[in-house]
C-alpha cells in the first residue's frame, strides 16, 4: 500500500506563491519609502520583436554592425601598426597571408565568440560572411585556414602579442576613458588566479600536476593555471589587463614545490610596474595575499591596496585591532542600496613579520557588518547579515571608508565575474584551442583582447541600448548573425563606416 502524499495541493501552492509576491511587494514599498533603492540592474525585457518590417530590422542590424566595427576600426590603425612590428617567424617564400591579417582573423574569432577552430573554419569562410568581412575590414583580402593561425601562434613571441593588449589599455588610460570611476585617484586593479583546463594527458612539460581521486582511483592530473589582472571599476566595467601562466619549472623533483600564485604574483607585479611605472594603482586582492611580503612589495612600488582579511589570518593584527578599538572606537553607519552597514576601523596598527620580526609595516584595518531584509521561501520577512574585513594601505576616515570599501574593495568580485563570463558566456576560457603551450597562450591572449573590445562596446554610449535590450550574448549574436547573412547593404555600410566614432563610456 502506497504512503499518502505529503505534497501540498495546487491551490495551496498557488496561494503560497501569491502570499510571497505580496510580501515582496510590501517589502519593496517599505524600503523604497526609506530611500533604500536596489542596486541590481534592470532585467532584460520580455517581449516580442520590436521590428515591424524587414526594412526596420535591416536598418537596426546595419546600425549595430557599423558601430561595433567603428569601435574596432578606431583602434585598428594603432593595433595593426603594433602587430606589424612583431617578428614573423614564417618562411617568406611560403607566406600567403600577412601577419596582421592572421592576427586580426584570430581576434575576430573571439569577438564573434566562435567555440573552436573547426567552427571558425566552417563559419567565417562562408561566401556571405567573407564578403561582409571584406566590406567591413578592407585589410582582409582572403581568410586563412585556422591551422595557419595555429602554426603562427606556435612560433611567434607571445609576449609581443600581449604588448599589443597593454598598448591598447595604455591608450585608453591616456585618453582619460576611466577618469570618472577612479578610487582615490587610483586605478583599481584586481588580481586573482583561475584554472584554465585540466586533463590526464601530459601534452606540455610546463603543465602543473596534482594527485586526485580516492585510494582506488588515485591518479595524476595535469592542469593549466593562470594568474589574471584586470581593471575592476565600481560601475561594473572590467577590462582584462595581464595574464601570468604558472609553469612547472624544468628539472623540478617531487621534493620541490611547484609554481604557485604568490610566485606568479611577484612576476606579474614586476611586469605591471615596468609597463606602468607612474600609474597610481589600487590593488584589490583576496585573503591569500594578506602577508607581509606582498604588502611590502606594494609599498615598495608605491601602490595602494585593499586586501581581504580573514578571521584566522594575521592573529597579531586582529589582537591589536580589538584592543585599540576598545580604547578609541571609530565607527560610521550608512545605507548602501538596501544594505544597512556599520563600519569600524583602526588606523596605524604595527605589524612585524619575517624572521625575528625584522620587517615592520603600518596597517589599517576596517570591518563592515551589514544587514538586509528579504522574503524567504516560507513567505516570511527575514534579516540576513554578513561581515567583511580588509587591510588598507591608507588610513580610514568617515570620508574615505565608503569609497575604499564599497566602491573599491567590494568590487574585487569584478574579476571573478569576468572569469564566469569568459568560461560560460561565449569566450570558452577553458578550451585550449591548441595542445601546444605557446599556441595555447596565444589563443588565450587573443581571447582576452577580444573581451576588451566587447566590453568597451557594451559600455559605450553608442551601443548601450542594444546591449540593454538583448543582453551581452544576445547583442554579440545579433551582430554576428548580421555579418553571416545578406543584411548589409554595401553602399549604406560604406557611408556609416565613414562617420566619426567617439568612445564615451558610461
């Protein structure tokens, strides 16, 4: 005999759902009356197509493609000029395509978010797609096979390719494109590591390794890990900047340690200082970097920092924080969106590290305790709480705590959101594109450069309405499908492409 069903009937489920919606509406009205406006972006519209005729759709597609291409072409002369300086390792007698055309082809491969070399071969060489690319980019006379690009990336100096990326970001900084989103007049740069791919095959000697599985299935796994640096602004704009690959050093034995994030950070920070020697920088780092050597390096480079401080890290700093806060409490309360925040901080904490405490630093610690209300699954209004703590390179005050914590340190998540976008929203971060170490790095750098261009398109005033209407992936798919079909009228497109383009970011 079967047991009686404990599931509530349909009428009860409907009533519960209605009650929850009423509670959420009441909570929204209450918080809005108190001036606590939600900070979440507006959802994408859920409606039918806004185009009434084929002519309207064609005009919209031509407008979107022309603006995207004008953004690319605005930077293309400097980009191609820098690419031409890269030494070409190919045999001059066997070259069919210019180096600049090959690398532009690789860049467009990721701008249009193709998932593999095979798909790129199949789609971009279709006659209609090729005809439209020739219209948009006169530099392209014919498209190469994807394996030709692979052979170039296998032999080219990939450091020169990353220099092209750096030069683009440097031009954006000199053009003051980000001046309205600086933190304490500094450029916020988030640094974090991410696994690119993993497998059971040792296809390159540079791969890191680890032991995975249980006792009966214990085996060695090889993986690629990358330390990334990105500009992370509080308006959601995240610009990829550097990639530092962790490598298994030749000759390592089991007794020696592999490459790690902290070693890679030392190399990346040295490159960052060399390429941007005078740039005012605010580093946004997670709890792994809450150690004296990292902070000492930042002080030596004259960089500011905001580093996550976990409860179990730096016990002497926490002990002094509690003691000094009890003697002279410094606090402020404020609302941020729908969160009620209580900040407490202590400045000038003496921190000794290294052997016998021979090195000392002055640190500043801030703790944020916040609460907010939400409606749970039982249609009850509950109060949620969270707690955050950071190490600051600069003293805190009532005037600076919001900017450094809410607009700076809290937006370290921007680089993690960027990882999710690159892994799951069209850039195929976790796909190698080539089982060759240098070629894999080259594809990775082209992918990050393409992400910069698509991010600029999303935040520029000329294309923001398209991205708000269709979403990021929807807008890129809209532009790609427009190039793949006979939507573009050559005469009208030539006229649109001659119009000036001023890069103005939100």
